[in-house]
C-alpha cells in the first residue's frame, strides 16, 4: 500500500502536478537547509539561492525521471550537483575579480608587508590610522583588520572571505598603499 502511494506520488511529480510538487517542496526544504547549515559555512542568502536552483532543476528534470530508479538518489544527486555548481561559480568569480580589478600585473601591484609596520613606526595616532582606514572600501578594511589586528594568514583570510589567496594579497597590498598615501598627506 505504501509502495503504491509512493509510485502514485512519483507519477504525479513526473506529470508536473503542482500540488504534488508543493508537497514535495514543503516536505523536503527543511532537510536541505539543515544539511547545508550542518555541513557548510554558507550565508543564508546563498543557501536560499542554492535551494531555489535545486528545486528549479528538480522541476525541470522530473519529466525525464525514470520511475524505476531511486527517487531519493535522483534528488540527492541533483542537490549535490547544484552545490558543486555553486562552488564553481563562487571560485570562478573570485578569480575573475583579479583580472578585472587592475591593469597592473599581480606582482607589480604588491606592497611589502613591512610597509604596514613602517606606517605604525612613524608614530601616527590611532585616530589618524582610523581615519585613513575609514576611507577604504569594506573588503580592504576587513582584510587589513584580519591580517594585522587578528594576525590571520592569507590562507585563513581567503577562507573567511571566500576569495583566492592571491586576491587577498593584492587587496591587502592596495589597502596598504592607500593607507600610506592618506597618512603621508596629513
């Protein structure tokens, strides 16, 4: 009897019955949110995007589903592939930022880390440094804070911000250059 119900439900899903799909959504959405929260450090907005993409892919793929196959296996493979697509897009966009942000080569744009200690050695007041930091963009502020206040490695910062280590180095270098310019102008 249960098997007949499951087969009938699969048939309704394949026929793209709205009520069946809504029931499928309501019965499963919490499972996927909990899975993402328990296994990945992903912001809520990104989780919602992943899950929305997943349900769209499920809905579009239902007419091609073979009723003799495992439905839960099919669903989880779509979910895992959607998650892989998310990570691919995330890393591709992180690397594309390097290409679009600067006309300089990566090596030419780097500033030595020692420059920040030189800035501090010039006996600037906390207020002067804070004012110069205020003018930086949010990502640069965060990178400087993580690197020099919390003493995180480039790898740790890249992991926290979900960007490449090269991009962290480049943005850190640019922020240091901007700080030097602002502090020397005062």
